[in-house]
C-alpha cells in the first residue's frame, strides 16, 4: 500500500503541498522546471514574457540546493484555446 502511494506521489508534476483545491475550478496550472544553468535574470525574463503574452502569473517557486527551480504558473481558465508556455 505504501509503495502504491509513493508511486502516485512520484508521478505528480507538482509537490503535494502545492495542490490548489479552493481555486481549482477557476485556474489552470502549468509546472515548469528551470535547470541550474538558467540564471535568475534569464528566468525573470522568460517568466515575464509568459505573463505578458500567455496570461500566466507566478503562483509558486521552489529553489533547490543544486540551483534548479520548480515554478508553478497559473491563469484563469478561458473559453477559447490559448497555447501553454513554450508553445
């Protein structure tokens, strides 16, 4: 039983504590991983472009000791199709 829950948890795209329940119906989320070689300035510019042209906003950021970052972007759900980040 413990192994099955670990497998489910390891396949998640975002950490469990990042799960949004109260606003889940209003927003769509996209997790991103920024590798250690992406500088802070480059990450800021990339995320600003996504915010400006894709309607995404920064929901959460987690920095790791190896220099990588996991970012969670969110935007309000729309009725018309809008491409995701990096598309």
